[in-house]
């Protein structure tokens, strides 16, 4: 090899090594760096309000994720399914060794806004700091006071993670946070009224609706955290469910709902034509049913202000009585139609309109029309039960049919329901059903 | 014996309709309430899920929802000279079990009571004279008026979402309702269910005959409904699996659909299932209840102390508990003295099947428990009994409750009973037949009573309740009269042939065939402690902190389905406990 060839190869190697060193250095800097929690200095003069903090915890629905079934409140241990494996919630009781008993307020803020523990480890974004970053100083102060003084300390060490190594390594999360997190505080929109702003603050922050209802990208990041685009809250995907599009689309969104309809669903768990299902049942049960009327109305106002999501990706609805007429004339002979008449029509009626306040309508129902049919399939397989709330104590339930029908039958039934009474959502396949059987 | 449980304010024995009503009313008053139920809890989903519960063999043939007679049952004889034998197979009456009790498997016919029935003795004396009452008939007034109960009938109907049409609101008669009914304070909460074909035929035929058909009040919701407790019902869709079955659709009123969703949210209410109560405990004076003793799922006897004790089990168990606990003086049919067990009554049910021409299409698979058209032209004393020489009456109705291959396929007389001939007869008749019935009051008699059996005991070692009852001449002559009315109506409906069962003079009570579960009496309410066990507030004359609910408080039989009156009496008792007893515990009536 000539002298110039060796030096050219050497210079390539040098450049690559230098670049790698720079990248590694940047990564280390990112991992090691702790953002300033940016707590307002005036907060020092404010008196924390523990009772108000209890309500903040309800708004943030902290208790549900941080309490294992049958476990002590806030002591952690609930398994949350993630694409990488089960993530277990942490103990946020004021226990000094296994909980947050030794946290300073600044530590708490760093966790809530930037996803960083006092020991520097990053939190999996199953903890929705991507939303809690928007929570105000005052609210965080009260919430911290509540958790520290009104919650019983429980000694319970963290449950081992269900994510396999090396995916369980936390330091790469620093890179993820750097790329995808936005820890900007909530900014009031002066062009909108107080109620809208309160609703936006709650939805984008404490209520963290986007965590389930906003579509995610390849790296599991929410495609919009601040409500800036028409992808925000346009529908999500979880294990076995498809949280609906909350934007103004008339088919699979809330375009045909009034603000009062939305408010009633959140407070009571059901409204005239719909009922919550899947994980939303727990959200109502533990959080929204306890929100004040004003807060629920604010959330509804904000949601009603959202523009439609891109139409091409969302199902249509145009009310039609063609299906009902065919059934009454004895002309509905499809497999799906006959299954519907056998098992569903008693409650949901031949008209697909359900019964006022009791059995949800299927015609024009966002859960039915979601592009992703996971929620609908899961309902047919496993049934569902509305939560018992003060406004609607019964908690009406739908029986399960997974034992009765095979994958092809359920696919036919789901396809029928998605394409009749004016519903225009894509067909469902047997393999989609098979994947959702547990 | 396990150590005594923590004392509660109220212990309720049995958790069906009356238990649930008393529980929610007292829990809403702020008391610490505990219900003890020997069976299990149940809910619409999963226990009565479509389609699993619609199993004729499991429910109608094998009595899936009913009491397990091998654990505890009753003995039965026709008169005091007979030897009572255990009722080992469900037949004549169908006692329930579990949370909800018979409120799960009932049909849903939801009537009230006639004002005159509550003072039948006085009324008969006024209209017909003392000689009209046959010897041995124990007619007595109930000590309560219809007007006192009206708000509670109304309450229970609104809790149940009962579907019907008022015939008389505050004295104003209304078209389309029952012209004989006593004044109501307001309309039913829901409009009547649509008439099935049998009922429509019945209505037009009876109208032509000059009678006054009206829609039977049904606790099967005709619309989606939210009751005063916030509990929700869906509308009935005539699935035909009502009586014997839990409702798949949240349509039939039961404790589960109308009360429990709200009650279970209340922190001051608790329920213990698999708790079989053996007796009510009293102190050394015998005049004060200290609580109850029950057997838990592990077989341990546990004492449950309570300040107030409510007997809310089914009729049989309430009477037996009074006897086993030594509360009140047991009735002696020879001397006529004593009150507990006195005036045990039932109901007569005459049932005729009608077979129509092929042109009359009646889909027998469809139906609901409470839907129908009825006439009360022959109810209670709405007609002149003078020339007829009997006391009592009843409702005549054309219902359509749903039928199926296992539950029974009635055929015209003379049809083959097996083989291809039978199949041909079924094909020809099943979709062209109907049924009309007369449900009749059974009066109280000296020789019809309840006591403890001297020989037989249940699985817990407690003597079984012994029933001594047979049909008496008065009621059988009444039944023959109604048999003629049924024939008349059946022919007017266009039946080609009629078959069925009408009780006649000489017939005895056949305990093998289903008759009705409307057994009543045994702990009568009344104004006179010499002939009643309870005062008008359903409070024990002997033990003031004991209240007893159920059809056992009836002074004698009525013609209607008893649930409406049983529920109203429970609301009445609860209201008076809240308004008076809690403020000043002690006897509410002084004699």
C-alpha cells in the first residue's frame, strides 16, 4: 500500500472515530444532564392546599395506575402492557425507602415534567410526563403536598420490570426524551375564553388524554403533544383496544356530539347513545366521575373546538334506514346480518339505534367506526360493563360472545356492524379477531 | 360456635324484594345495615347472560333458580288428621333462593289490592250479613286502609318501572284503564306493553261480552327507564323466557335491576351470603330481640347482634323463624287460639288452553311475564255474591308468557300423546293456540294453618314447617263459577276446542303440579293482637324491635298476584320505621 493510501484510510477511520466520539459524548451529556425544573420563585410564598391536591390527583388519575388490584393506594405494582413488555407502576406513597418520602419538591417536578428520577434514571413514558409537563406549579405543589401528607406510607419495593434486557435499559430514554419530549408549560390562549383554556389545560395536561387517544409514531412517540395539528387526539391503539378519535369528524369522531353529551359521558359513564368501554371504564370510575361539573364542561368545550382529523383516514357515517328495511322485509341473509339478529338486536335493535341511555347505538358510534377495530372486536369477544357512577349506578353490561362464535363469525359480525345503518368503516378479518383473543 | 360478629343497627334476614327495599330505605336513613342471605349473589351479567340463561331444561325443568329442597323444605298434609310428608320435588309452588329471591324468577304481574279486601270481614257483614260467612272461615280485617298504602303502591310501581294504564286518578275515571280500580295518585311510570295476539283476542271478546278489559300492569318495562334510585331498565322484547328465568335484558324488575346498583354503593350497607339464619335471638324477657344466629358457608354458627331485626325471607321461612324462635303464640286449630301459623292461604288458578283455527296466528314462542289483558268484573266483591253463595273472586286474564318445547306443548283433547300423530298435532296447533286463566282468592279457614312438623327436620336440624291446607267448599264452588266464565270467554275468542284444568268440588290440592307460588298468611297483620301476629306497621306485638315482611303478613288470601302488595307493605313499614320507630323505639300501637 502506498503512503497516500494508508493516510486516506487512516483519515477515514479518524473521521468516523471522531464522529462516534462526538455522538457518544453528546449521548453521555444528554443522559447526564438534568434539565432545570424551572419552578417559579413566587411559589415559595404559596401555601400548599392538601385538599386541593387530592382533587388534582383525581384529575391526573394517579391512583389508578399507581395502585395494584387489591393493593394499598398509591403503592404501585400495577402492570401496564407496553409493546416492549409489562411496565410496573412505582410506589408514590411517602415511604422514605421505597416511595417518595425523601423527594424534594424539585425532585417531584423533575419526575412529573421531565421524566427524571432523583437518581438520574429516566422514567418509561408509560408515566405520561409528556402530558404532565404542562401542569402548573400551583397544581404540582398541592399534589405533592397531598401525596406526602394525606397518603398512608407503604413499604413496597418496586416490582421487577417485565421488559427484557437490553430493552429495559433506561439511559436510551434520555435520547428519546430529547427527540420527542416537549416540557413547555401550558400557555394560555388569550383569544379563547377561560372555560376553553381550562379545558385545554386539563386535556393536554393532568387528564393526559393524548396518552391513549393520540396516534404514535415508530418510536412510540405521540405524534402531537400540544394540540397544534389535526392529528392530536385523532385516535390511538392500546393492547386490545382502539381509543377513539376525539376530533370533530362526523363519522368516527365527536362531530355529532354536543358538549353536553361529552360531559355526561365523562360524569356518568354513559349518555343517551353511548357508553364507555375498555380502559375508559376505569378512567370514568377513578377520575372523571369525580371531576367538578365545571371541569367536565371545560373539557367538553375544548374537545368540541378541535377541527376534524384528515378525512381520508377516518370512517364516514350517513344515517340510513336501508338496513332496517331489509331486515323487516326478511331480506337480510348475510352471515353477519343473521348473527346480528340472533345475538345483538335484542338490545341494539334491528335499527342499530340501541335504547336511550341504556344500550348504545351502533349506527354512527365512534367505537364501531374507528379505523382500528380492536375495541369493537374486544367488546364482542369479552363483553363490556359501564362503570357504576353516582349519576348512573347500574353499570349496564354486555355479555361476551367469544365462546359462542369463531373468528370468522365474529369478523363477519363486526364487518356487518361497521358497514350498515349508514356506517362506512372497513371490513374486519378473522386474523384480526384471532389476535385479540386472550 | 364462632365468636359473635360486630353489632349492627339493622340485620335483615333474607335478601329478596322485601329485604332489598328495607335495606335501601334504612341505609338511606343513615343506619348501619347488614343483610344475611343463605344463597349466593347474582347479577344480570354474568348470571342471566344471553343466551346461556335461556335454558328450558336447566331453569324450567330442573329449577335452576329455586330452593334446594334437599337442604330445607316443608311438609304438607290436607288436614290435621293426615300425616304430613316432605315436599321433595318442586311442584305446586316455587320458592326461590339467593340474592333477589323470587324477584328474579317471577313473571312481573304487578297489581295492588282492592280496598274492600283489606276490610273484607266488615264489608261482607255490611253487604251480606253474618250468616253469609260459612263456619270455619276466618275472615278478618287487616287493620290498614288502602288510602294509607296508596303512596307506597305508587312508590313501588315507580321503582319497578311498571307498565300500565291508570283507570282512576284521584277519582277521575280514565278510558283504557281498569274501571274497578281504587283511585291512584298518578299514572303508571311507563305505558302498557304491546298486546300479544292472545291478549288482543281476549280484550275484544270480553268487550263484546260486556266486560271491561284493561292492560295488566306489568313489571316488564315497555320503554328504557331510569327509576327514582337512578337504576336503569331496558325495554322488554318479549323473548318468552320470563317466569322461571332471570331477565337477559334488564327489563324485568328485580332487586338486581331496580335497587341493588345503588344500594351496593352505600358504605353503610353490607351483605353476607351463604348465611343461613337459624333463629331470632331474644333476651331473657322474650320481649326484646338481640339479633340472630346463622350458619356460615363453613358450617359455623355465628351470632349477629343487632338493634333492629327484620324478617324479609320468603313467606315459609319467615313463619318458620317465628315458630322456631318462640316468638308469639303458635296457633292451635282445635282451640282456635294463638296467632303464629294462623290463616295460611294460597290461591286457586284455573287455566284453560284454547285451540284456534289455522287462520289465527299466535307465535307461542314470544311473550312476557306480565303482559296481558284482564277483567275484574268478577274480582273481590265487584259482583253480587248473594245468589252465588260463595265469598271471593279473582282476575280473569289472557296473557302470553312465551312457551317452548320443554315447558309444555298443550294439545286439544283427543290428540295422540306420542309418535307421528302427536307431532302432526303439535305442528297443527302450536302456533294457533293460547291460554286464559282465572286467578282466585283463597279464603282463610280454621283448619288451614302452619306449624312445626313433629317428625321431619332439615339439614341444619331445624324442624320443617308443616303446611295443613286443602281447598274448601267455598273456594271450589267459586272456581266452578269461574270455569263457566272461562268457557264463555274462550268460545267468544273463537276457540275450536278447549282443554285445561278447572278446580271443582271434590278436588284436593295436588302438590305435584304447578299451581302458584302465592302462598300467604301465617303472621297476619291486624288491629287485634288476639288474631294477628303483627300490628298495622308489621311490627311484632310481642317483640317491638322485630318487624316481619312478606306475604305471610296477609290476613287472608287476595285475588291478585301478591308482589305489588308485598312491596308496598315493605315500603310502608320502612317509612314508619324511619318516621316514628327510630325516633322513639317501642310499640307503635298500644292496645
